[in-house]
């Protein structure tokens, strides 16, 4: 089960993953980038899971998504996940 490894990343992907890893506002993207960077660095999936605070199954899932779709497949935008529609402002805020 420990055989899943992230594919070689392109130069621009490496730079973007390092920036994503340092994000403080989006912990999900930071964790996903850390998983990919650790996997590519030769660390086993069990150790990656321990270091990133998730399960080995989740590590494999993130690596598979990165291998298939690249950075776009592992990036999470919280504003895309809400179903509330456009923001609604009260009358006093609009004025």
C-alpha cells in the first residue's frame, strides 16, 4: 500500500506547491501541498500521514488526485463550496 508516489512535478508546480505550503489562511491547501512535497521527497505514505496529521488512505487519495489532475485537483477554495449564492448585505451595510 505504500507504493503510491507523487509524479515528477513541473518547475512551476514546485514553486506553487512551496507557496501553498506556507499559506496560513487555507490549511487544507497547505496540508495537500505538504503531502505532495513529502511524497516526492522520498518519505513513505505512513510517515507522510503521521507528519501531516491525516490517514494513509487520505494521503494516497491526495497523491492520486495530484497525479491525474495536477495542482488544480488538490486545490480547495472555500468560497466555491458554499451554496448560499451571492453574499447578502443588510440595508444598513449597503448604505
